[in-house]
């Protein structure tokens, strides 16, 4: 027989505003097994926890029910309180009367009734709780960072700084990500390469960091502290440890017509290439889609010119298996496709470009060596129209773009407009906007400089249509403040395309069993209090894979993710989850059904000797659960035809008791 | 039929709805609905389970036996299960279970499986509003109720 204490929290007015907490406490006091029931303003506060501790001592409580916020919020807090007062932490159950009651129901009578029922269900469950002891698992002291952009780079550097080995997996031939493609960075106008490339070199030179470039994660198994990851190292047909990065092959390769993805297809590269001069690792890669030797077996020029002998046409994809304790996702973003926005004539005119293409056009290492020239005829543009929010902040009903604000566009457009006016004062620059959003340190000052010092024409309103006419682009737009239609003859139109998570994020989330939101951004464990952790233990989030972010935010989140990883890797052992499956050997008939449904392979069979009632012994095959491997989903409990399998903490009887209490 | 009409005419009638929510997606989605103060009827009582595949069909039978008017099971979207494949089992098990209940005379509308992610607070509230309304229209469920279970 349990001796249960019930503690109802007011949560200020969050709960008490809708729920009559005194009535809840009084009603639950009459439930079976309850020997003490009270209510207090803030149960999670020190004073509230002391009430629980004192009651445990005074009433010799064996079980606790806290009627408060979600167990996702404070279950751990109250389990610790119970443990500190000497009872098993798994004897605590939470009735969620805030998120799932007082916050969603306005009516005091029905709210109070529901709170009482939820409390009764929790009491019914605790009556059947048993003390549980978690097992311990060792921690592999190595971290994996998926994605080698500024987010991944910063996370890896910070983890390595603390002395733990880190591997970076990057699908492209070089690390650097989007930031490597940028020219200047707002609001300080630092040159992106000047601040990024030293970090890339730091990564390359750090003996704690290994870079798996041109590689992808293909499978993730295991759990926090013990992930087994398979990494596919795509064949680059160049021996990474032999290539010196001299670039002779990239100059002699006869296949010259390969669109250069680093410059977003605005110029060409060779079939063997190094993406950019500061690439890390600085190693050539052969593009198998274009290399004549790989496609037809006739060429071999790069092999002839390579003095180091690094070319290997027979290379195959390799699979590497590694163990990690923690995984950081830093898969970043991409601008959305402009296919659905043909009113801006992106597909019809080469002079309608996206902001990232504009970035390459103004970059000294870009296709025009930093001269702002029209992609169509190489002439200097005199009138430039920037269109903001292309695909951002779209109506949820239209299937064209994204509902969210992409966050970085206002600032980079201000930067582009300012830099254009600075370098070419003879150009007229128009920016069409819905709102200009500049919340950030020195952001608004930056935007105002663009308007006030550099004379950029900011016009509130949207561009309706862009139509190419001869060498010009006719821009039809509305000026909402002046209340009139505008027709501008532009030479260049720049679209601030919305950003979306990288396409690789969705399959990766499935592999990691990490949850995503409807836009494919990774979900954080708590939007405010645990912003860099995914709800899946041991998986952390860094950078724009979690939501649109600028560079300063990305770097700070990367550091935060690293701190969380370090905190995990510092531990020698992790306490596991004691809510695991358990088989009743007397009932098990060894049918293997549970083994087949277990996603973790946690169930094995052993032949065991049993004494029969007639004193003979019989050998039977029975299921055994490996508690270190079982994650406690409970799938086997339902599959088991003999009812031998049960889940500790969520036992069949406990859930039945909850059902009964609710339906009473 | 006559029983239903009587129930529906009674304005104080509210359905009793048991919702099983998986810990990782739907329970978090319900919390998010709470954070965003998205209202749904208090008739819904949520039971937390680690995964939707933990829901034994006998729990559903028990709920109906004890007088529940509707049972809804919420899990992660297919492909997003925290335990990789649990919701696929739920989907198959429940389609069998629900057709059996249908055969026994429990209307198909009284049972439902929905996928609600941790980010879909609005979907959770909308689903519960819709389910409550549907079940309320059907009226009290007496088909499986076992009066011996009632105290």
C-alpha cells in the first residue's frame, strides 16, 4: 500500500487563475492511498520543494503526485526533490494541469473538474509505481559535427578546445559553407573571407579535428553517449593525402564547360576542380558527371600533369564506421528556388538575380573579379532594383513561399545597396520592402546609414511584375506611402530569396529520430530554455538548421551547442532510462514476436531451466531484454501474444488505472 | 437511436474523450497548444505514453467499457517516430482495431489516429476541437459500456 502525497501548484495565476486549486487538493486528498494533500503558490521554488521534502519525512510518503506544469518542464526537478528526501525518483508522477488544462480551458468549473480527473489518473498510476533504478552506460568521448559551414566550424573548434576529438562531415569538397561565398558581412562590413578562412585553417591544423569532406552520413544507430555512425566518403578520384593542391590539373583539364556551383553557375569550372582558392582541405576533386576519363575512358590529362601522382580513376565510395558520444547538426540553409516566382522574370532574364548571386558578383574572387557587371552583357548597371521578401512572409494559403521571415534579407539588402552606392555613386538604387526589420546590435544604425548617408531609395511596397524589354527590365511596383504606381527602367533586379533548410536535413532528421517543424527546421527541446538541444538526447543543433539566423547568432549558437556537447562528453557514465521493457519469464513462450518488432535489437533469447510443479526441470526458450539497449518505446509490450512483456514506468496496469480513473 | 436523441437534446451532455499522446511529438504538441493558449474542450483527457505503439488495443476497449465516448491516439508523423518505426505499428494495429470496433457497433468516428508533431500546437487544438465536435454529435456511447465496471 502506497502512502501518497499530493502537491497542487498555483503557478502564480497560471493555474490558479482557471483552476480552483484548493478544491483540487481537497478532492485528491480523498483518493485511495493519499495521506497528505496540499497546494502552494510555486511548487518548483525552493520553498515549494521544501514542502514536498518535509511532507515526505513527516508522513512517510512513498509516492508523490505533483499537479503542475508539463512533466516535460519540471518532472526532473521534482524527481530530484524526491530523491533528495530519500524516496525513489520514479515514484513521482506529474499531472499536467497547466499546459493541458488551465492554459487551454477558460471555464473555472470545467477546468477544475478536469484538473481533478487528471490528478486522479496520476494518483491511480502512482499507486502502481515501483521504484526503478537506472542503469549506467559509458560515454564515447568523441563528437560528430554534421555540416562544415560557419556553424559546424565554430562548434568543432570549441569542442576541440576543450580537449575532445571532433569529426566534421561535409558533403561538399570543402568546408566553409555559405559564408565562404559571401563578400562582406553586415553590420561591420568585415570581409567574409578574412574572418572565415583563418577559422577554416584552424580547423585543418587542429589535431583534435578530422575533416571528412565530400562525405555524407548514411546511417545513425545507438543513443546518447553511444552513437554508431556510418559515413560515406564519396569517391573524389584524387588521393586526399597525396594531392598538394597545386592546381596544375585544374588548369589543364580539357573539359571547360562545367557550371561552377560555387559561383552559382555564373561561370564555368573544369571537370577536376578546387572550389575556391582557400578551400580546406585544398585538394582537387573530379566531377564524375563531366570527366571524360570516367565517362568514356579517353583523356587522362590530369593524371599526366599531376607530379604528385594523386589521381586515381579507379577510386570507389568508401564507408567509414565511427562511434560518437554526441552529434551536432549544422546542416544550414539554402535560398529557395525561384521557379514559382516567375512574375520577377528570373527564368527569362539573366539580369534578374538572387542576392546570393549578387554576392558573388561583388566578390573579388567571383566571376567578375568583384566588378558589378550585368550577367547578360557585362555592362555596368545604372539602375538597380532590390526586391525584398521574395518567398518570405507568404500567405499560408498560397503554396508559393514560406510563411516565416527569413530574417537576414533586410540586413544583407541594406548592405548590398550601401556597397553599391559606395563603389558606384552613379547608380540609382531602389529597395522595395514590406517592413524593414533590423533588430540586432548596430543593425538599425546600419540601415539608416544606407538611407541617409548613401541615398538608397527605400520604397514601401511590393514589385508586381518585372518584364524584360530590350536591354532593360521594366519594373512595375506600388509605392504604398505615396499611394501610386511606379514604373522603373532597371538594368539589374536583385531578389532577396527566402531561405529554407538544406534538403539533406529531412533524411538526416529521420536517421537521428530528431523532430522537425513543418518547414523542416529542426525543433529544439525547449524554445526558450533549451534552444540548442534537440528533443533527442545527445543530438544538438547549431546554426540555420534550427531557424533563419545571421552570422553572429549562428556563431553564438554554435558555441552554446559546443558547451552542451562538452558537458555531455565530460561525463564518464550516463544514467540510462530505467523505463525499459521487461519480460516475465514465467509467461514468455519464446515465440520471437517481440524480437521482430524491436527497432533496437534489444531482445535476445536464452534457453533457461525452469523447475516444474512436479519437481522435474524443463528447458524453455525465453526473451531477455538488454536494458542498456532498450529505449523504452513499448512496441514489444503490445506485440507480445502472451502478455509477458511489460514496460517499466508505463506498465499495462498503470495505463489501465489511468484510463479507469479518467472514465470513472 | 432514441437514446442518442435524448442525449443530444440534453445541453449539459459533454462527451468523455481519452487521448493517448506520445511523449516526443503529440504530448509536446499539446504542451505547445497550451503555451499558445489555443483552446479546446476540457472533455479531452490526455494520457502520456512513450510512443503511440505503446497503446495496447485493450486500453481502448477498456476506455469504451468504462464509458468513454471517443478515443484518439496521437503520434509522430510517419517517418518521424522517435523510435524510428513505432507509429507504423500503431497505424496497422489501429486500422485493424478500429474496423473490429466498427463491427461491434462502435461508430468509426469515435476512434481516430492523428499525427501531430511537437511543432504543431495549432494542429493539436484543431484536431481536438474537431474530434470533440464529431463525438458530441454522435452522443453518448453505450454500446460497450460495462455497467458492472461502474461503481
